[in-house]
C-alpha cells in the first residue's frame, strides 16, 4: 500500500548507521527468512543468527559483530531493533494526510478545524470542538462538544470522543475506541442504584497510542489522566479518575479500576486487572492475567494466578487448594508431634 | 459544559436536607480538597473528615454530627453520598434534548419517531423501529428493524441495536455497545461447525445503564433478559439467554456465559467470569477476576484466584501448586507414620 | 421477523430425515417446553426426555429410539441437534439481500462493488476495495483501502476493516468488530517507546464468524491468519501475526498474544489468555479463564486457576498459597525427620 523507496545509504543516515557493501534502492522490509531483493531486514536476537547467511534481504541492520556475516549489504548500528522500528515508519500503510473536509462529514458551525487537517466521510464533529493542524479524523468518527484534538493526531474510523475530552499531539486512537463515557459511579438508596453524574473529563498527553475498542472513562469530579508516551493496546478498560504515568505500556484486555494511579515506565501484560484506589510504583512490571489487589510500593515484577496444566491433574490440585489452609494446619500439628517424638 | 446554577436552599429541598448557614448560588461540585467558591461538596467517609475544616466549598452535604465542623454552609442529610448522587445529576454534562431529526440521519419510512425525541446526525433507523418520547439517539447510531426504544432513553454515539431488541425507559446505552448480535451457537457435524440461527431477541428493562463497548447477545430461541435497574459497566459480555435480575451491578470486562441466570441485587466485580447454565442466588457478591464455574445457591461473597506477589516467589509457589495433590498425599502419609510412631 | 414457513415433510428432506406422523406447515421453532402449534422442536439431550410427552410442538426432531414418545409428528434423524442447527437457518432473522447501494453510502470511484451486493446507509468504502457477489455491507460500516470482501459475506453495522484486510466467503462479521488495526509493537529507545509500523495485513478464510467488538490486529511484517471455518465469539483479541487453524472455536473475551499459532479443531473457552510466540497443538481444549503461558504439544484438555469458594475461606487459602513453597519444604523436612525417627 506504500510506494515509498529510498537508497540504503539514506536509510543508514536516518539511524546514524554505517552502510557496509553496495548501495541500492530499498522499497520494503521483512524478516531475515522471508525478505527478498529490494527489502530491508534486521538481526536483533542471536536466536536468528543462523538465518543470516541465507537471507535474500538487500540490506540488513546489524551490530558491528555480525556485519561480516551478512551476505549482502549491512547497515551497522548500535541497536538494530530500534533502528528497524524507526525505519519501519517510512513504510507505514497510512497514506499521507489529504487536507480538507469530505462532503458527507457534518461539522458544527462553531467547531474550529485547521485547514491542514483531513476530515473523512461520515465524521460528525460537535459544538466548539477544536481539531488542530495535520490531524486525521477518520470515517464515521464522532467528536462530542468541546473536545480538543492536538496537532498531527489521528482518530481512525469509528472512534468516539465524548464531550470534553482532550487529546495531545501525535496520538493514534484506533477504531472503536471510546473515550469519555461515564465512569461507573452509583450510590445505593436501599433499593437500587442512583447515578452519580460524571462531571470530570479525560486528559490524554502527547504521543499516546490507544488500541482498538479500548475504553477510557471520564472522571467523576476531576479528570482521568493519561500521560505522555503511554501505549495502550486493544480492549483495555480505564475507569474513571485513573492516572497512568509517562511511557507506561499496557497490553490487551487489561482493566484498571477507578482512581488507581499507575506509575511511569511500567509494563502491564495482557488480561491483567488492577483494583481501585491503588498506587502502583514507577517501573513496575505485571505479568499476564495477574490480579493486583493491593498497592505496589517497590518496582519489580509481580504475578498472580496458577500455571496451565492438564485438566485432570488441575482438578485434583484445585480441590487441594480449597483445603490449603487446613493442610497448613495439619503440617503445623505434625511438626509439633514430631518435635515431641524426637525429644 | 453546563450552565446550571441553583440556590443552596433549593438544593437542600431536593434532598430533604436542612441548610445550616447562609444561602448562596451553587454552580458546580467537587471534592472537599479541591472545591472552590460556588461549589457543592460532601463528606460521606470519615477518612476525609480532616479535610473539612479547610475546605473552600460553598456548601457541604454532611450528617448532623459533622454540621458544626463545616467552615461554610452545610446541608444536613441522613446520607450525604446518596444526596450528592442525586444533586450531581443537575450538573450532568449532557445537554437537554433538542427535539427533531438531523438532516443527515436516515430514517426508514415505516419507523415511528416521537416528535419529542432527538435523532442526531448520521443515525440510521430501520424498518418498523419505534423511538419513544424524549429519547436521544446519538450520532452514527444504528437501530435495526423492529427495535423498540422506551421513553427518555439515550443511545450515545455509535451504539448498535440489532433487529428485534427492546429497551425500556430512562436507560443509557454508551458508545460502542452492541446489543442483539448473534449468540455463539454451533453444532458440530464431525468436520466443522454448523451455525444455529439465533432467533430470540434481547429484552432490557427500565433504568438500565450499559457501558461503552459492552455486548449483549440475542437469545437462541427465547430472549436474553436484563431486568430493571441493572447497571453494566464497560466491555462486559452477556451471552445468549442470560438473565440478570433487578438492580444487579456488574463491573467492567466481566463475562457471563450462555443461559446463566444471575439473581437480583448481586454485585460482580471486574474481569470475573461466570460459566454457562448456572444459577447465581440473589444478593451474591463476586470479587474481582473470579471464575464462577458452579451455581451459587446461598447469597454471600465468593472469590477465586490467587493474590499478587513478587514474580520470583510466585514462580516457586506455582510449581508447588502443580504438586499440591501429591503434597497433600504426603502429609496424609506422614500423619499415619507419626501416629504409628506415637503409639 | 421472518415469514418463512415450510411443510414438515420438506424439512425432513433437507436433513435426510423420516417424517413419522401427519404432515403440516412449520413456521417457527422453540424448545420442547415452550413450543406451540406450528413449531419445530428437537430432543438431543436425554435430560429433556421428560418434556417430550407434554410438548405442544407440531413436529420434533428425534433419534429413532424416541420416535414413539413424540405426541405429535416426529422427524427421525441420526443427530437431532445437528439437524436442528441446519433447519434453524431457515428461520434466521436476517432479511435476504436487497442488491444496490443506499444513497447515503460513500463509495470511492475506484472500488469494485458487485451489483448483487447490498451496501447499506452510511457505509464508507475506500479506494480499490472489492466487494463480491451477494455481500451485505451494513449501516455505517467502514472499509479501508484495498480491502477484499469475499462472496456472500456479511459485515453487520458499524464494522471497521482497515486497509489491506482480506475476508473470504460466507463469513459473518458482527457489529463493532475491528479488523486490521495496528499490532502492539514498539522498540524502547531508553526513554520511551518507538512505534514499529505494522506492515502486514489480516487474512481471513471462508465460513469464519467474528463476534461483536472482537479485534484482530494486522501483522507486523507478514499477515495475521484466520483459517477456514474458525468461529470467534464477542470481544476476543487476536494480536499481530497470530495464526488460528481450521474450525477452531474460541469463546468470548479470550485474548491471543502476538505470533502465537493455535492449531486446528481446538476449542478455547471464555476469558482465557494465550501468551505470545507459543504453539498450541491441533485438538487442544482450554477451559474457561485459563492462562496458557507455554506451548502445548499434545492435544487434550488444559486448565489453570482456582475454583470459586466463599470469600472468607478463599482469603485464608490465598495466604497459604503465598507460603506454598515454604510449606512444601517443611513437609520435606518432616519426611526426613520421621524417617530418622522410624529407623
């Protein structure tokens, strides 16, 4: 979908690398084993070193120690994976912005749309919304009253921003994401639930990516806050008044309950849950499907759950888990008895 | 986003409270520590009592025992949290309904739209749909053939109702929710899966809230049923023929499998799962990330899973979990041996 | 919603069954206990045999051994459940395709739409898209550049296909599904995350069903692949470069992490997670809310987690789980001591 092509020597310049071997035009990228003529590849994991001698890649990003093993040309860099990430963006599937407003888009007269922005068909933009320079607002996106979209931010098709949401610069919000729906707040009147209006907003920083069908609720009284550089995968649920610190990355299907504060530079693996009103320290790493039900004060890796095992064996162990406290008492009794016997 | 303002004395009347101190105009609300002049706040948790002497709030909802500690005016009520919930709705971000049909909405000629309802841009309403008085149908909402939307119900932007879905009065359905998609029903023919048409519908009562990107499937032969007053958070999955009893509240990312009946007045915390064909008693409470795989006949609190711990320690314990049944046998053997030795 | 009616004798022909008793017109279907005149029912589980004598169903699908117990007419087949599945499709709520393009749909001039396809209101179809014969493209669906939709496939309302997605024949993609969003790929530069462009696509085979709000990410360098006959329930997350084998069925809210290969003819129950870069053997069955964190080489049933129990008891057991490795050591010590004492 991209017609981009550039000389290997120019790619090397972009990543402060040194081209070793002949120069040529690069128009794509692939893994070592699948790359063909005209394509860029990379070696970042020693596990794949054995693929190097036979790769058909036109040019390979490597560290100095592997340069001699590349059968074609090499670009020598300190961190091949990082260099590959940077160069990969040249081959992104996204077309460049085509400024203007599609005829079927509905823009409220009071909205302010920068002329360099692109508003696609079917987008619906409410009162007092501000869309900044070089933004892309995809097909059928809905932006509610008073929302702000920072420079060079992309809202892919079918994104919903509720009123009062603020998004920074260079963000990507994927399709189906819903930002600013009501937090889940109710008071009980003895018979049922009385809704607490959610009067806060959502404030999202710069360089944030939000995955498909992820939901970020508006705050109850103050804002839900996503700091700069946060990366959220698909189908994540961020409840009202959560705060997520800079450059934290969260994998798919994780949920963070209300008012919890996640530190900066954390990683949370998929399908994890963090209960409400907790504080998670900077630099915390949570493994997949972990339930965090108390604050974490010290950075490090944390887990919960049990490992997978054959079902029949698991069933026996699960029964024993229910008796675990009792088993522990029995061991304690045994220790006393044995101590007495030994005396 | 709201221009609402009302005298403190009138707010007191709305919640059967007594205003103590001078009257003044209230135009917002906040927490005790962040409130400023002109704002309403509340004290419902003794933990925050220490914030009371220094609050800048114009008026504070309190019980009688704390009235004297309020530096400004107080509204004395029996249940400040509940009173706050009720008053918060006056400050809701939602604009009042602007009756009429936006020009870009597509309404089938056979649909019946009450003239007091608002149909926003891009909404698409199918054959024989009925939209009742004072409804709000948001931008790009799709309503399938024959669906019914009760009085004063709101469908926020990008909601999808499949054909034959029925929703009661005063409900809020948040963006991205999908109601009435096919239940997951297949028969195996020895080689692959044969689809079972899902001929039932979805029946939702009054005063129900459905969170963003929540999905509620249509029944296979009869309806999936959500009773009055049920509150569903974001990204919940309700499978075909589930029934959920009155005033039950379910937090984000929970899934209820097919044909399970959840009682009334239950609470289910986030990321829990309830397997199919179960019965969960009225007044059951399930903690976060619990898997309920058998019926619960007695109300009370239930849990599964393990608690979070440092990853290195967890790994050792997980290995032991796989040996738990064996460990239990070893303890039993020890007990026998020790008993013999003691004789 | 359906006006379909057919004689019982013709239904019998469709499933190679034998009609026993009088012939009549069948216009609906239901369970044995709820069926009424004119309706088809079935007995596939001995548990429901007791409902047979009193059923009001006009005709009942049964195996030969139960034919005499049917009070009305019977259709005798080898597998009543499978026969019911096949016949149920005659009563599907979906209207037949009405070929043509709705006036408010936006179709790029370079897109190729088969004249037998139906494009509903508000659908937005991009450059070079190909929509095949007898497709249904629902209201407000968005299809990105170059995507392909195979014959007789349905995209229900509000589906999003990103550029470059390919879908086979006779698929059903439910509302809110997002196919082809960027995989979650970043390199760390020491300070934050650098995006890795996701240059692969998504390739979906024939006869695949994708549930509401399910997300399937595009691959990083090569495609994410869903084979023929795969059935995905609602709110499933399929990460980049996952491959799912033929006729595998996955229940709601399960997540499969990047580059994992799931075999064919597997079943994965709801809310399970499979971590990245694993291989899961053909014919593997995973129970609900299981975390699979290592490859499974042998088909069979697998599980993780603990069973539900009353919260107070669970709390004590969870404490003991954290001490499980230590408990195991204590038992080992006891065994040594007791052995010595016994000598």
